[in-house]
């Protein structure tokens, strides 16, 4: 049986605006650079030993038409002046033999910073609960070190988020954020 274990991941985001909802989604995929692939949505596990690479490096490793796996957050609206957001966050334990978590969330009305903080916090909390830390008071952000402290385990977090406001004339506005997996050889 073939094992599908991603070796690398990159994060991306995009925005699309159009009079048609589907076209706005396509434009958001284009803006994110992932329009030429067949996307399969997956849940939230960051594989042990997976390496984060930048978007440009990741896109070079993929072929048009390839089936790729991604944790995807998307949101759309055509309500004038409504703020739409999409974000993915990741929490990675210090011990690279353990798996981490990727969270996805879509929002209305949040700022980009609020959304980014939210998805990072959510990923860290989900990882904490997996590590057996059920008490939220044991999950603590260390601002000086820019890391999460989880009961003597340190977790690094990052997010990719995007927020846009629907234009006054009510065009469909779609935002996406994704963690895109690369399988490797």
C-alpha cells in the first residue's frame, strides 16, 4: 500500500472579485497561485518531520493538473462593505517526530491581525489538547521568545490570513488561505 505522507508544505492566500461567485473563487485561486491544480481538501494534521517552504519554491515542485492535498479556508460574500476573511494557522511541537496541527477558519468582520491570531491560537490549543493539556491555563504565549509554552513543550506557530471588504457595488468577493502539501519522492 502506498503511503501518502507529505514531506513539505507551503502557505498561500488569494483574493478574487467578480460579478459571478464561481469566477471570484477562480480569481482567488489564481491570486494564490494554485489555480492550475486539482485540490483535495484534507483535515488538520501537520505531518511529523514536514518542512515549511516558501510559496515560490513549492509551486516549482508541482505540475499543472496535479492532484494536491491542502488544508483550505475560503469565504465569499457579495454584501456591500462586508469584511470577509480566511485564514490557516499551524502549531508545530519542538519534537519533530510528533505531529502538529493546522487550523482553518473563515470569518466575517474580523481584521486580518485578529484572524491571524485566532487561527494560530486555535492550532496551538488543538495541539495542546492532543498532548494531554486540557486546561487552557497551561497554554501560554511567550511574547519575548515568540513561541507557545505547552507544559514544558514549545510550539512554534505561524499563520497565513487574508481579509477583504466587498466593494460598494456588491461584487462577489472571495478570499482563500491554504496550506498546500507536497509529497516528495
